[in-house]
C-alpha cells in the first residue's frame, strides 16, 4: 500500500542517533550485522516522525518497502551479494517508480507509473529498497521546494529556511538522517544547490551517466540525475549503482567507477578559483561569508600543493542557450500533466515562452553547445578543475520566493543561484562539497567543476577535502525533532 503522509498528527522523535552512511550500511548488511527489515522500519519511523516538520516525502512506500526488505533479507541469508542489497534509499518525485504516481511537484491526481524509470530500475538491480519519493517544486523549476500540492519542505538545519530545490526533499531526507542517500536531478543546479544548503555532497554527473529514461533528453538535455549523500564515498557508490543507460538513450558516455576514485591521490592539480558568475543580465552579488568560505577552501587546496589562482571560464553569452532549452522543457512537461489548470501561473508563463522558443531559437541553442564546449574546454588546457561558489546567497526563508511573480522569481533565483547552470548547458560533471556555514548556522557549499568524463578526478579531490574537513561529522542535531518550524 502507498501512503501519502503530508499532514500527519504532530510527531515527536527520539534524539538524533547518527545513522550510518550508504557504504557502512551496505557493509553491515553484507556481514549480517543488521537486517534490511530493521533498517527499513527505522527509516519509515524517521520519515513518519519528521513529516509534519521537514515534509521531505511526497510518497512513502511503507508496506511495499517492507516487503522488498524481507525479500532482500532472504537473498542475503542465501549468500547473494549486490552493491546495495537491502539498503533503504529515496528518489525524487520526477523519477518513475512502478505502481506509484510521478507528480513532479504538481497538484492533481496522477496515474501510477507502469514501470520503473531506468535509474530506479538500476537501483533495484543493485538491491536497493526504495522507501519513498521525495518532494520537489513544480516541474523542478526553482531553487526552493514549496508548492500547493504538498506544502513546504524545510531545511533540517533551520526549519524557517528552504533546503533549496528542486531536489529539496532528497536533500532534507539525507541531511536529517531519514535515509543514508537519495537520488535527485539537476537541470540548473538542482542537486548541487540543495546539497550546498543542507551540508551534503551532491554530484551532477556527465550527461547520460545516469539515465533519465523514459525521457531520453530531460529538459532538452540540460537535466541529469545525480546522488546526494553525507560523504563522497556514499555519493560515489550511489552514482555507480544508478549509473548506466537505457537502450534508447541518446547520450552514452564511457563508463567510470566513481567509488574507485575515493581515496585516490588526485595529484598536484591546477585549480581555477572562479568567483565571478557568468553574465545573466540580472545584478548578482556574492555573499561575503560565502566568498570567505570558498576562499578558505582554495587556501587549503593551495596548502596541500595544488596550484590555485583566480581565473574565470570564458562563458560568453551561454545564458542565451540555456533559456530556450529550459523553457521548452517546461512546455513539454506541461503537456504531460493531467490537470494543467492547477499549475502555478509561473509555470504557464515559462511554458508560453517555451512554445515561442521551440523553433529556430531552440535549434540555435542546441547548435551552440558544441562551440561552447570547445571554448570552455580550452580553459582546461590550462586548468584541471574549477572551484566556484555553488550559490551566491545562503538558503532563503520559507516563502521568500514562492509568492513572487514570474519575473520577480526569475530575478531572485538568478541573483541567489548564478553559478551552477552553465555546467548543465555543457553537460559536464560538477560536485558540491560543503564549505561550512554562515551566520545562523546555515550551510553553504562550493562546487568542483571539470570537463567531460572528469567525475573520478572531481571525486578524488572532493574526498581529499573531506578527509581533512570531515563535514560528515556535522549534523543538524536536535533541531530536526522540533514540533514546530523555527522562527
């Protein structure tokens, strides 16, 4: 049976007891130290206890997940070993899970999916138990996770603030310890932004690394699926487990093993510290404390022997190629919604623009990608990695962007999040790493960006930072057990 606990009675929860991560959970299951049923029961209890405050999940697969856990336990007892056999994980509600609706943040009733999307199918093949589908804003358009279909998802570090978006439910679930890891999707930073604002590792992989099927090119190729986790190793393991292609995927990069890069010496790298966002026609200002945190990371890297210097990739007018692809993608998804009249007016505005840009402007935007890759790719003849802020601002308060007009929303989110989206146009990998916090204890992040196929290098460098900074040891603490949102 599927449950939808969007408005349960006020919960209470025990003191946070630091759940193990994905790698440790998989090891404990394989060695018989714990059962999958016990882990899934624990995850379901945590979800239920925090749903009234965090509101991380759109769908909780209670009975189905327990049945899958029992099946995993039988396999484990018989000696079967798979990378995630019996491990509870969550996926964002833009991914099809057989028998469950895929509402993608939209209001209305949606039919159950006939079969798993390819990423979910691969997670199941690795043995993972899908405990539920996490909240996302309407069609994944905004860097907050709020909407009339499900309410507001809140940041475990401070309930008065958003965890970001559009993979905010997945980020909140992992940061609060409801599940050890979760899949999200990233079309303009939608994995990296919530990872930054909840203190997580978030990987936006190479386009095609994790299939988005049944959409061969999600949002005209700018959106990819990617993991959120507390540690680099956990994110890498989930990336490897979900990675691979459907037979009809148009993008099929050569496979990599991200987990093998954890602990590998990345060597002495040439790192470009890029603090200037690409041109957006909207005034942006990098928050002083975020700038300081990113510069501190750069100084640490330089102290370890990496050559770090300020330099910005030659983005040029890359934004002109992003808008047609993003808005045409919205228009395509609106056509699939059963009750379009219920959608946010801003969604209809984006769809109207997408229909206008669907002809020659879209074709020009798609053609421009090759030239942009060559120009920005030449930058990597001089540098190995770009280090940049993930966002220009800390997480906004709940509701700060939700009630704005379409234009005001666009201006506000571009000002807050101007750094992530160019890598979606290029289709290349990026990794958010926690960069500490700003006043009020709100987490912020930095992103490591590389050229095509550079996930192993980025993972190795992120793991080097993690070994020193040990961000995975920081937790929201008792704040997640609050029965009411923080002021």
